[in-house]
C-alpha cells in the first residue's frame, strides 16, 4: 500500500495527528517527489518508537545535530516503504540486530520543522519532515552501538525520563503523545 493510501486509512489519535494527516495528504497531491530530499521544503521521514518487552522503557539516542536525546529515524530517500525505513534506521542507529515492529500499521504521524543546520560540511536549509512513526519492540539487554556521524550515546530510559531528557520543547510534546498512546495501544 502506498503512503497516501496508508494516510487515508490511518485513524488519527488526536487533533495534531488529524491536522498533520490532512496536510500530508494535500502535500502529496500537490507536490512531486515527497519521498526524497530533492523536495527541499518537505519530504517524508520515518521514525521508530523503540520499546522494551514490557513497554516500560524506550530506546533513545543523543542526536549530534540537535544536541538532544531523540528517537531513532531517518529520511525515506526514495523508499516508499516507510516501515522498512524505520527498521533500517533502527539497526543502523542503534546497533540492534533483534527487533520487531509491533504492527505494520502506522503508529503515529507528525509534521516536524527542521531548522537550518550543517550536515557533513554542507548547509541544509530550514525544511519540514512529513514523519511517520512505527512502534518497534526490542530486548533492552541486547548490546547497542552508537552511529558516530549521527549520535553520541544510546540509552534505554523510562518513558517519562525520555520526555524529560529531550531538550527540544516540541519533541517533548510528541514523545509524551507516543507514551500516552502506548498505554492505550490496541494489542500492546
């Protein structure tokens, strides 16, 4: 199923997700190439909210660009299977080998503003991430590894601690939403 169809069938959790879903669908219908960074204003990304087996902890990375504890994720870079992107990023950014999506369905939606920054020596203009999040489960006892060009630490944290340790005000709201949703998520 393509991303537009997934967005159409997705049931938003709250007003933020409803509005973001509407904007994402409208953006797909209006602009070409939303799956690559060639669309410099807005493009799709996928994130993973990685929880341990009893769903009491989440795996966070200390993100080098944002200088904040953050979830795992990355750009679609042309891949229309955003679950695949989230799983690929989980392995690359954490070193985990054994992890599983709790569902193939979208867990959460967010439109995220990204301030201009320098990455790999090049300026990246301010833009927007059309982000799709998936719920991933992993063993908190498995050895993790940093990805030095993206993060400088990986740590399992209690759900509330993950919100508290983020230094990005809007991301605190998103992480709290993910935690609240986890408590009521069907099948979890």
